């Protein structure tokens, strides 16, 4: 019997690889001779680098870069097992976690550090970049990131604009003559799970600005800046991205990649599952186990268990999901490819207890699932 174990991480308690190990421990108590294939997965958000590194026997590369406030921060990227692919979560360098709540202000935060991560990855010789867009503290349209890679944005006096949200409105000229030439030779894939346009009521500033510290007045200023920026992009590159879906991702990082590089955009879970080659593992399998920290009504909207289940159903395989807890509306997953879902917490306990005992609880639940499966 071949069993595929393909979960996401359990946030704040277990990495996806650790979830795989815990599930395997429990199942082996019942099926010690089965073949187990662990495929740690993520949906493009937090944990994507770790999951892809674990799934491909790659490594984490740590380095110091410029944080959103211009202060050095410790960041990382993943070098996959093929040594040709780097995975970058922009939040690692330019995320909200690097900005204390009282200092959050997307007028002044910059994505420069993300550009430094990309440059470091290119310096390592990679030919493919996977970029996770999400969790950013910035609303700068990616000009910080692009400047770190050699682009220059200048005002009416020929001076460089500030590389943040406030600087967008002052851009009069864009010079890419020094933009890193390796970007054009690199395959760039964006993991993006939002469809917001760059500007307007559903744009980057209006929808995501407030959580980054923007006031109502700030939102108006930032939105006007992104609109001005998109118009300059249209003038310089003859491409109109203002209303295209996904351009508002990560404070406008989507538009930066799509205008200045040859990037393509995909949903995070699709990109991850293609990278770990899940379909190849499924072809001769008997059972698929997946999961995430919380399974609820949102799981069906592009989360890891849903992506795994959809792949598994192409081969008519049974799919069982394991979660730290089952939230409201979790039954929605039953109509989308998951045959059963279980919560690992065996009794009422504090959140910290659940975190501390997650591995043991997942293993014990996996054993119970295996015993029930053995009855069929």
C-alpha cells in the first residue's frame, strides 16, 4: 500500500515536514509495511519556502537585508534541491512582522530588501525564481525592490524619488538601463492568491493599506500614487496594467514584476503543487492524507488541502484531512474532494497546550484513522 502525506504546516506549532512525520508515525502503528511518501506543501503564503525546501531536499539561505523601515533585518530565501530554483517570500524581507505596530506607515515602508533577496539568489546562479506575494508592509508598487536591482525612478528635477509609497506620486522618469540583466534570463513565477487591481475601491491601497497602518487620507494619497505610477509605466513600456487582476498584490508588487520582468502569475497552491510534482507521486497511490492547522469554510478557497484533494481526485483516490481544529463551515470541504476531516485535539485544552502537544496529537489521530481505514 502506498500512502501520500501532503499537508500544509500547522501555524505556530509544526512545519509541514513535521506534520508529515507525525502522521507517518501514527499510521505505521497500524500499517508498518506500507510505503509512505511525504510531500510537504504550502499555498504560496507563509511557510512556502520551508515546505518547498523540505520537499526537494534544498536548503535555507539566511542573510541580512534592508527592512521595510530601512533598518537591517534578518531574512532568508530557499534554494531548492535542483540548485537552479530559488523561492522567496517577500514578507521575509518586507513583511509586517518587521514593523512594530506603532510604526506601521505604508507611506514610508519600502520593498528594497526583497530586491536584495532576489539579487542574492541571482548571485547564487539560479535560473528560476518563485516569489510568494503576501504579508507585505509596503505599498510602494515594488519600486524599492526594483531599485535594489538597478532601476532608477526620478522626479522632475532628475533626483531619485523616495523608494516608498509616498515617492510614487513624484515619479517623472523611469530608467531601466542598469536593471539586472539576469532577470530577463530567469523564469519568474509569482504565487498570488488575490485578484485585486492596482488602484480604486478594490485596489492595493484601499483594501490592504489600513492593515499596514494607512489612515483614510493615506489611502487616498497612496492610491493616487499608484495610479500615477501605472500611467508612467504605460508611457514608458506601452503596457496598461492598471485594471489587470492581481496587480494590487503585496502593495503593488504584482505590477512591478509584470511590467519590469517576464514574470507569470499563478495561484499559490497550483504553483507549489507543480513544483513538488505531486501528480507524479499520486499515480500509483492508494490513499492521500492532507491537512492544515484549521479547516473551515475558507479551506475550499485555494488552501492546501483543497489543492491536494483536487489533484488526488484526478486519480479517484480517497482523501482524508487532519487539522489542528475544525472551524465553522468545514463541511464545505466534503463537496470539493475531501472525504473526511478530523481534528487532532483530543479534549478541551488551551491554545498553547494544543501547540505544545501538536505532534503527539496528530500521531494519535493518524493511528485512529489508520485503524478505521483498516476496517474497510
